[in-house]
C-alpha cells in the first residue's frame, strides 16, 4: 500500500472519529440534563450551567454529594440566580479515562463552571487547565489536584481524618495490641492521605504494632471483600483492631469479621457511612466512623463554582474538618444528620 | 439391472458464478460410475448437491425410482447416500469412534451410548481391515491414510445404497489403494452403487463400469468404460485436442543455475536432490503428502532445512530466509494463492510490485503514477484481464490472479521461478495462457520449476520431470523418458524405485 | 508408519499437560502452607476456615467458567460475561426490591443471563458474525442495560435467605441444614454445576457436538450436526450459568449492582485457559477449568495473606496464563 494514501486515510479517520466522539459526548451530556430534578424555580434568564463530575455515582457517598448539589441549586434558584447543575460521573470509580473525556466534553459544550472530584491528582490536571484557559472556572472537591489554577479546593482534611481515626483506635485498644490497615486503591489521593494520617497517629502508641499495611483492597466491593476475607483469615487469632480508609473497605472488613465470628471482638474504625455501616455501628460491630460532610461539600462546591462564574471572589481553599462518630455519640442530633443525610428530600427516592 | 440414481438437468449457481449448468447422469445398482473432470469442472459442487450440502437451483433427481431432493447431509444419509470427501473432514481432537458416528451418535435421552457407538465403529472398521484400531485415539494423531479410512468407515455406517468417493486415493499408498478397491468390489456385490471421482484414469478403469465426464459444469460425455480410450476421455475433459493446450515454444537450455544436494527438512523432504539449468522447465510430480510443496518451501527458505545444501549459480547458500532467496533472484508462487500468495483486498499494482518498490520510491514515499504505469505494462505483457492496475486482485478470475502472482516474480526480476500448482482451480483457457507464459519465460532464459499433481500438463510443457515419493526426490530425467504410467509408478514407489520403498518401511 | 516412535513423548506430554494444572494447584497449596507457617505469627493455610473462604471466592468464577468452557471448546469466545453477571445481579436485585420471592429472583437472574446468551448465539449462528465481535458488543449492551435498569445506582433489598448462599462459615444461629452443608451453599451450587456440565460435555450428544464444532466446524456440518442450533444452545446455556454467577454475586454483596464484575471476563477466560482448553477450540474440560479457577483463588489468597502487594498478584496470574497457553501450544505443535 502506498504511504501517501495510508497517511491521508489515517488523518481523515482521526478527524472523523474525533467528530464522532465529540458528537457522542455532547449527546451523552444532553442526556444528563434530564437528571436535573423538577421543582426548580424556572427563571427567564439564561441559567448558569455548572457541570458536577463526581468520582462515581453508585456509592452512598456520591449520592449524598449529589443531594448537596441539588440543595445549592434550589437555594440559588430560589434566591433569583438561575442555576442548572448537571450531575455526570463515571460509573466505575477508577475509570480515569472516562472522567477525562467527561471534562473535555463539558468544555466543548461550553458550561459556565465545573465542579470536579478528581479520580487522579495528576491525570486530570491537563483537562482542568484546558477548562480554565477556556474561561470556565473549576472548583476541585473531595480530592486534591496537582495544580494551583482551580478557583477553589473544597475537601475534607483527609489527613486529619486519618489521625482522628488512628487516635480513636489506639484509645479503644488501651494503647496496646495489633492492628491492620487495609489500604484502598493505588493512586487515590484522598485515601492515601487518610492512610498516612492513620499511620502517623498510631505511631504515637508505642505498644501498638501494625501487622499488615501493604495490601490494597482494589476499586470495587468484590475485590475489597476478597482481600478482607484473606487478610482476616490470616490474622484472625491476633488482630485487635482494623482501620479502613473508606466505605467499601469498611463494609468488606466488617463483613469478613462477621463471617469469622470475631466481629465486636475486633475493633473497627472506618470511614464514611451508609445505612449498612450505621446499622453495624449501632450493633457494636463497628466502633467508630470518621465522617465527612459530603452534603455540605456538594453544596459549598456548587456555590463556589457559581460565584466564580459570576466573577465574585471565592476562597482558594476550604478545609472541612471531619468528625468522629461512635456508638456513644451517634444519637446526638448533629451526628444524626451526618449519619442519615436527608437524601430523599433532594433525590426523591 | 435397476437404476439406483438418476440426475437430470441439475443446475447450481453461487451468485454470478454458474457452478453447474446442466448435469445428467445415472448409476445402476451394484455398479460403479467414474466421474471424471478437471479441477473446477463442478464435480465437488455436484457431490454437495447429491449429499444435501447444497440445494440445486434446477433439475431433478431420483433414487431407486423415488424423487430425491435431500434437505441436508443428515437427510441424504438417512436415504442411504454417503460420501467421503476429498479434503479430510475429521474432528482431529475427537476419538476415532466419535468421528465415525459424528452427527449420528447412538443415544438415549441425549446421552451418548458409548458401548453401541464403539460396536458400530468397530464393525465398520473391520470391513476395512482396521479392526484393531484404538477407538479412543484422537483422529488427528492418526497417519493420513488411516484418517482417510476412518472417513470411509464413517460413510459405511450409514449402510449406504450409494457411496460417493471423492478423490479417495490422493493420500493413499499403493497397497492401501488396492485394499480400497477390494472394499469397493465387495460393496458392489452387496448391491451398493459407487460414484468414484478421480482424475487418475487408470484407477477409474480398475473399478468403474461406466464413466461420465463433467466440463464447465455440464456433463459432456458418458458411456461404458471399456469403450473409451484414454485420449477420448482427456479430450472430453479439456474440450479440445491436447496439443494446442501445450504450446511448444522453442527455448535453449544452458548451464546449471540451481542445485539441491540431499536436502532434508523437519519432516519432509527426507532427501531431495535436483539440478535446474538455465532456460529449463522442470516438472516436479508427487502425490499429496509426498513432500513436493515442502521441498519448494524449504528451497525458498520458508521451512527449516535440516540437512543438505542449496547452490545458486554454483554458490552454496548460507542464509535461509525468503528475503535472501529473493535477493538471489529466486521467486515462489505458493500453491495456496488466496491465503499465501496474494493480498486479495489490495490493488493489482500493489500486488505486482510488493517485493520491489524501490524504483517508484522517493524519500520513502511511493509515486503511485509510476507504480501503476509499471504495473500496467506488466499486465499487458501477461494478458491480465482487469479494469486497471487499481482493481483489487480478489475481484479477478482465478487464472488472472495466478498471472498477477507470477507477474510479481517478473517485476522482481527473478531468474529462477518456483511455481507450486500454477494451474490449480483455473479454467482451461487460462491454463493455456499460463503454459504459454511459462514457455516464453524459458525462452528468455529464465528457469522454472513447476510442481503439479496433473501429469498431462507436466508431460505437455516440461523439458524434464523429477518425481517425488515419500519425501525422496530423485534427479530429473528428460520428459521423453516418461509417460503417465511411469510417472505414477515412480510416485507410488511401485517399480524401479525399490530404494524409495525401503525408505518408507523404516 | 513410524507411529510408536512419536507416541511415547506425545503421551507423556499429553499426560503432563493434562495433569499440569493439578500439579500446579497442589504445589501452590504446599508452598503457601509452608510460607505462612514460618515467621513470628504462623497461620495455617490449610485450616478449614481458609479452605472454605477460598472455595467461596472461587465459586462465582467457577460457575461462569463452566459455561465459558463449553463456548471455548466449541471454538467460540464470550467477552460479555462480566456485563451479563452485572445485568443478572441487577435483575435479581430488582425482583427482590419489588418484593419478589428469592426463588423468583433466582429464576429471573438465570433467565436474564440466558436471554443475553441466546442473543449472542443467534447473532453468531444466523449471520456468521465473529463471536469476539458479537460478544464485545454484548459486553457494552448488557452493562448499559444493567445501569439503565438500576438507574445507575445500586439496588437494595430486604435481607433474606439468599444472603446465606455465599457465607463462608456457618453462624451458630444458622439453620441445621446450613451447618450440615459444611461449606457455603454457593460452593455446592458451583460443584453441582461443574459435575452437571462435565457429564453434559462428556456424555451427551449435545456436548460431543460442541467438541466436534470446535474441532472442525465444516466437518461437523457435513456430518449433519446442526451447527447453528447447537451454537445458540451453547451460548444460551453458558448465559444461564453467567446468570447464576450473577445471582451469587448479588447474594454476596447484599445488593444488585450494575458495576460489579468489571473485567471479570478475563478471570473467567483465564480459568478456562489455565485449565488446559485451547482458544482455537476442540479441547478443554470442566475439571481443568475448575482447577484453573482454584489456582487463581489460591494464588490471590496466599499472596494476600503473605502481605504481598497487589501488583505482584497481577504479575503472577498474568505469567501463569502465558505459561498455560505456552504449554498448550507446545502440545498442539507436537501433536499436529
């Protein structure tokens, strides 16, 4: 085959595929519009369109962020600032590629602002900086991004969360014993910070040894469960406490401990909450959950993005302090709201 | 004597290609009909119609007086029509017994009854004198001849009224052939009719009472075997006198350009010795499995050479890659031009010039204009019938495809051409073109080795013929010293090739 | 003919390639037992509990791989396993969510898998499309359908006895029947599936036809095997098993989830290939596949317990797949 024809063929193909991909992306985003909930006051003015891109959509945590996003949207609309928030995330929590193309598609679509919870602290830098250079302000939430260009960074102080969890576990064990850290997934910034915070805090207890801290649970519930079952079976006779840096790992570890009949005996300090985790907390299978405030995070992020889109000044950084909820304090009203966020009110389910 | 099968005006087309245009024949009970025809005459299609693998577009058939129009292989089988295909149709991972009863396993509630399966298979194999074969042995691990017999056993389990054998001896040894003939004779005495397809006319004469000749999808002659001479049959097969098919173009033979000394490959050949001279057309004959294609492949550097020496122009060749061979002026046209020879989706021009793009290339880019001009002149020289050099090769007829394959060697400037079955599956007119082309090449001083399993063409165009038998290639002898009988005997290892038989007995 | 001369090494090789996976499994079990028995805090890799856990972890892949074995033996491939499992999981979850009986959920999951499989088979058989392409398409379609049905979320349902299917160790309060089973009911389901499929493939006309089609499709057709019908049935049956695997996944997770089993097709195909099946069809056994699935679970469990980073597990499993295929190739080369 001649080089010339093949080259021109290739170029044409690339252009064609690019156009096709763009078209598909746009239509997919268009589909996302329908997710905006009814009951929003409609103004005649053109609404400010904010794209909100979470790390995932199936986990409870992201649903709560979504509720916060809708809360902010409703408030702003009621206050006379028409806002439309588009909620669009990858279904798989470790699909960086799809998150990158989601950002790119929103840039192409010409939204007024983007709220991004980046799956990767470096991989998402390029699309974010492209958005900013196209005059679309970006607010980073939940996990850090290696860039100082975003308008604002709103996140739980994850390291502090890890420290709180570590301190609590140490105190539960009376300062001595053997503990396990089951890590989440390689390359996830927020959980790595929690893990680092935990290790820092647990070192202040000289009589506590960490007997396993190298295993990663992986991205999904299935992989987390397998890893938990294997680890717990290995150390079931000696382990006194476990720290879990996020929801899937907390769920999997508790499940594995229950299967071995050593739940309640082994102290579990986890992160985040779901109805299941709350039940276990109540039953004494889990002894502490470090909680973020995802509803507030979504709320603050959308507000910041709208403000940035309107050219108003926004705080460059907003550290949200995590809270520790235990079986003892879980019935206090402030924790109750954190444990059972009013999802139904916003998501209608 | 009752008529077993009649076939009247059967026609079958595949898209625009008319494979059968009107076939008439009949077979009596307990008799054997030899069905003769060239490759591509429509024999295989006719067999597939008879066994229900294809549905005829027109015409009618009767079996023992009743209308016969099988809906599928199973239906034909249940009516008592069984076939042994030329190409092996065994599932090589499955055992012998399973293969024999494939598609027809005795079963109860969907569970295979292995005991009965083995009993039926054993009985069929005993008829063929293979009663001691391991029934669970994977068919793929059997020698080719035994695989062929397993296929015949499969046909026998249908208790056939009509048995069709399609080129059954192409992979059999002489002893196996004789054994097969005795089986056929026994079946005939039991009232079974046989259709025997072969282009070995001697074999047809040995087993068949009647013959029918197929050419270009139509039956052109039929009659009693005893009344037909060999020349008659060949004339019917090719449709014209043999002399005009094989044009004699005068050419001079010079010094030796290529020499093989005791070449042995991984399995075959075991011992190949040959000398090719400048301007010579050398025929290479051998039965399927004798190792003739393997010899060409080893010679061209496609297969590993275990022993022996190749000399080109007197120089021993140390490098053994096709690339080195091409640089030394040798070119090969594979017997399987569709999968190995041509890039079917690509234009003629690309196919012709693939091995040598240098003349049209500037700074790594190909000048299409010059490439096509060069291709066009080659096409004119070789009488390739096509819309133009940009047409895809896959759209051409078989004969024109073959011309393109040979044309590539000419474009490359090869002096030694290895042609493996250059006329397989192409029509008679195109064959004559190819023969003329080969003659012209020799007249230009090129040397050609033609591998063929069709003896008349070798006798018609070659200066010398060498015969291969079970991996052993003996030096060539002038064509005048051969006739079709001596060639075949040498190939089977029957007469003077006693050493050849010794080899195989090891 | 020189058959006897070749037969001996052939037989030895065939035996080795047949027993190879089994030997590897035993070797892994021994190695991990020794490795975990050393050090400051030894643990017993062969403890009843650990073996039970390994079996539970194998059962989902094993059931799916039984179906895949039949497909691969018949010369096909199914890339949509993971997605079909997710689809079945969502269908089962929805059935329970809307108050359906657990038995109905089981039937629904299996039916969903079967429909997807039958669709694959029909497209492959009727239009002669390449299985790779058809099932690649189904991989997207089934995953998308799962997300659509689940509204891109997880499907929750009230706790019921299905949850007991994948519980590795019986609880003190469990009914006697669960305790009497010794291992989780899901493991028994996998074992029954394996035995049933092994019998089907070895003894039945349908099973033998699958081998014949994979070995030489043209020959099977000429011998009157109904190739198309058989292909549809093969993919549908395999799909039903994928549905069953999806049900066990649902039971294990306590929820229907459209994002589960991502990339699981590779685990399933790997189990079949490690078990000695050839991707070109005609060879492969259910027993081999089960051993292949066990090898992967044991490897994962052992390396987890030794505290090896996940990266090493992935490298090891990848290397084992290549090794298994290499042995297969060697065997075929010699035999052919």
